[in-house]
C-alpha cells in the first residue's frame, strides 16, 4: 500500500500479483459488491476510483481530495508503519 500527498490529494494504491480480475467466458469482468461499495464511497468523498487488471495482477487506486495538513500526517503514518 502507498499513501502519497499530491496537490492536496491522497493516493491510496493496493496491488497484488494474482491472476487478475477476469470473467468465466472471457468478456468484461463483473465487479463484486465489495468493489462497487469501494467505488461508491470514494465517489461520495469527491475522489476517483480506478482498477487496473492484467493476468499478472490487479491494482486498485483511490485518489481522495484532502487538506495539505492531513496529507502530511498520512505520509508520516505510512512511514511509521514501515
């Protein structure tokens, strides 16, 4: 997970190296309730939600607008977790 301050936004990005999000018949994947819920929550906060998926893995990215002071605090919390 990465938290980055960027122009008063926090970017939250989580990825894996799994098989990616695919459907059974090769068409566009159907997103589950969890992903739909994440997308709705990010939208309610005025942010952007993106999913990038390949056979080599999936990345979920949320860009959330916040104040500069909160962005600095989020980065400090991330560095404390390492």
